[in-house]
C-alpha cells in the first residue's frame, strides 16, 4: 500500500530557520536528517525561505555565512531538492539571496544531480 506524502508538523519552518541561523555541527546533522526524509521537504524549504528573508531584513549582512551555508546545502542536498533549491536561490535580487546563490552554485549540486547530456 502506498501512503501519500504529507508534511509532518515538526519541525516547522521556524525550527529549520533557527538551525540555519546557528549552523553548528549538531544543526548540520539535523538538517541532513531532514533532507533524507522526503516528507520533510516542504518544511525544509519553507524554513530556508524564512531564514533568507530574516537575513534580508537584518541590519548587518553576513554574506560569508550565507555563501558558506549555500555551498553546504548545495553539496549535501539530495538530487530531488536541487531544482527547488535553485529556484529559491534565484528568487530574489537582495544581496542575501545573491550571497546564498553564489555559494549554492559553487557547490555544483544541480550539475551533479542532473549532468549535461
């Protein structure tokens, strides 16, 4: 029997955004675990958007951390998430999104997931 994939209530987008803000080793392990579970994709992506929006609204832009996080996500994320992550990275022109996008593209996750023919 096949069960439909539904979004699980925990962790919510706020918890994911908090993990991305801290981004310690334990937080990275937590995010890797989320990426392994396809049912958590929506929560992960919504949390990433919230984190990027919070970085956009911050008084000080930590572009190095945004790029490093983008590179880690691009390297770590499974193939099924690469296209949606690329869409998120390109969804705004704010410098926070640009820094994340630069790190994400540096990782080359989309090219690894979908090699050119």
